[in-house]
C-alpha cells in the first residue's frame, strides 16, 4: 500500500505525549502529581503542539506498581483527584483540540480488587477470574523470582506474571471478557479517544505447563502473542472499539516486526499500532540488568529493521519504564542539548506515530539517586532483594539498580528552579533531580536555542510535512553511527541525517537545502563535517 492510499486517520498525524500523572504536576502540595495539575498545564502542552495525551493509570490502586495494579477500574485514585476532575480534564483538553487516551491494564488486577478479594474468600465464580492451582509451574515473573504465590492457609497458588500483588486474569473465562468490555465502554462513553494496552500480548495463556528453562521469564512460550490473544483483540475491536471508532496502541513485549504486523492485523482489525522493544534492548544483554555498552550502530539497526518491515510503528525513545534517552543514547554531561535535539529530530522523522514522554522535551536526564532507599520502583526493589542473595559487591549492585531503575524516568517534572521544581510545594513522592536548577521548563521557555524550542519547531515542521507524516522510508548509506534515510511522499522528499556519535563524522552525499538543523546551520555547502550528535533534515 503506497502512501497515497493510506488512510488519514487522526492518529497517523498525531503527536502523542505521555503523562506519568504522579510525576507531572502537583496542584495541592501533597507531593503527588494529580489531574487538576494536568489541567493547569494544558496550555503548555498546546503550545508544545501535541494532539493527544496518554495518561498512565489514574485508577484506584494500592500503588504497589504505581497504578499498574488496579483495584477499581471505574474509580479515580483520590491522590489524583475526583471523577469530576477527570471529566473536566477531558473537556478542557477537548476545548484545546487535545485527545485523551487511557492506560488499559487487563493482564492483571490488583490483589486488592474486589474480584480477587472475593476469590480469596472462596467465591467460586471469582476464583475462575484468576489462575488458582494446587500445583505451581516453573514460570518466572517479569519482576524477578517466581510467578506463583501461595494462598495463605491453603495448599493453593495463584499466577502473577508481575508482582505478587498483580494476579493475572484468566482470559479463558468469558466473564472476564465481559467485565473488560464494560470497563472499556465506561471510559469511551466519557469521551476518551482510546487506549494504550498494557502488556497486551501476554494476556492469553495457552496452557500452564512448565516452560523451557531460561535465565529470565521461563514459561514465555506458553503465553506470548498466542492465537487466543489475537482472537480476543479481534473481538474487542469488533464488539467495542469499532463502535466508538476508538484508537489502540499495544504495549507488546518480545515481538519482532512479523509478530507486530499480525497484532496490528492485516487490515488493522486488532490494534492500530504497537510499541516494539527491540531498539530498547540494544544496550542490554538478554535482560536489562546486564548492561552492554551502547553503540549507535545497534540502535540504528533495530530502528531500521522496524522501519523497513512495518508500514506503521509507534515510535518512542522514552517512557515511564525506560531510562532517559539523553543519558542513554546521548551525552548528558558534555552534549546534553545537542544530543536531546538529535534524539528529537530522529524520533519525529521516522515513519509512524511519535510519542514524547514528559520531560523529554526539555532534555531531562536520569535520576541522581545516591541510595537504594531513594528508589520507589517495585521492579527495582524486587530485583535488589534477589541480587542481595548473590556475592555481588554492594557498590556494583547499587550501580546496576541506579542505571536501570524505572525511577530514572519517574522523577518529578522540572518546571522551574525552585526547591520543589515547580512540581510541588510539599515533599515530592520521589526525589527531584538536583539538576532542575538549570534544566527546567521556565529556563527553556526563555531560551530560543533550547531543547524545548527545538521540539516546538520540529513538531511544527513535521505537521506540515507530507513526507515525514506519510512518506516511504529508505535508508541511505552513511558512516558508522550516522543514521541517514529518505522519506518520500508524492511530490515531496526529505533526507534525514543523524550523527548519533559524540564526535565528528563525514556528511553523507546529499544535495538540497537545510530545513531543520540542530546546530543552526544555514547552508549545506558550508558543512565540512557533522559535529557531535548533529542532525539535519534536508529538502
Ligand atoms: O510494562 C511491561 C513490561 O514489560 C515492563 O514491566 C518491563 O518488563 C520492564 O519495565 C522493563 O524494565 C508494563 C508497564 O509499562 C509497567 O509500568 C508495568 O509495571 C507493567 O506493565 C505491569 O503492569
Ligand atoms: Ca497532589
């Protein structure tokens, strides 16, 4: 299908901004970001130029995994405000032409959800909403350790692919399907535009047989992207989503482009697009705790593979589970601004829908944690407990945690240089990065050469570019660590050149005029070499 025939659904030209509500803006000084806080910043988001906000979970939750453990799918957590606040957010956003998408977490609930509580109390109906078994299998959890927990006072175990406070739902049970349809309609009726579907390709377990032993996630082959999962997605599309013309992006773990294509469905009868992880694994050895030195070539290879093989992708370099991209793929010490601009240009030039994670637009860096006691992320704390059993020096273990913890992305949004970073007047739930004194929105808004100004320019540029929004993708030759490609639409072609190295490189062979430059270059002819992290778009 060529670009001329591609449907022009809103989500193809949209720029989606992810909000991690706990860390975005605290309106009442309790140290936790909230919905009224998001409303206060809608004008900021409008000025940035984004079209849609994805909210990480704001539902009732005991917060073992910051809302990814839901205890009531139809209630707003009081930390975040009220249902009236939520309705107000949808309205105020819509008045500004901004859509809202919700996080749909349906692989598991919280153990404090009424269903699970009833199940524990012995209610047969609700036991069948989950996986209760007298014998556990050998499966491993995403957060380390085993995927089964014993039921207190019974010879019985339940399955949890994530924390033990996140029991997996039994998608073989038609009642579970009905409950979820009902939840989805509840939010769609409120006017949300769709869902980001949490770990959606693991929801359906083919069997509970033992898995092949692996260093992590033993059992994977029994639940990854199963036929049953495809069936459920097609049914949800037909029976719920299509009725609202609702949008979905799936968070799909361990998929390659071929599996991604199946999840998007031949004619998009399952999900509209998916988040792949291959580019996020380019600096890891098998599991993220084992670091592999970052080499731009590996990132380029993963991005190129998806660009070539998928007609559409959900493009991102950051989210609430990943370290900050400047700290990871750039140089936060010596070239923070240059590398943040380069990453912006890259993310917004690829084929697909770009996602920006809060703080990415001002080049926020990884957290500056000094002690494990400053870490709140359940994944890191579980892994820390496991690592403690091995003879690893304390310093090494702490460095492993600090480098990989999801809290790197969750430190409060840096609005200004004040003690609470303009995020809160109280005590923040997670340590604010000390660099908020110079890295913050207020400073960026005054800096016409800053990261934020570049984001605005790049967003505006993409919005008027047929080639970037709908063009084909074709990689062109360049030196190692330089990513260069053409995006070609009818009557328009641009060349994107990205030096992902922290040193000079040769400019590939191109002609034309500079449309966007991270170094304020004016004439292509004047460029002798690409500077560290320099990126360009040439028309
Ligand atoms: O993430 C799923 C997931 O794959 C991650 O937990 C991943 O294993 C880890 O973050 C890599 O470091 C989703 C949510 O995005 C995450 O925040 C939740 O904790 C998780 O599902 C469970 O709901
Ligand atoms: Ca608050």
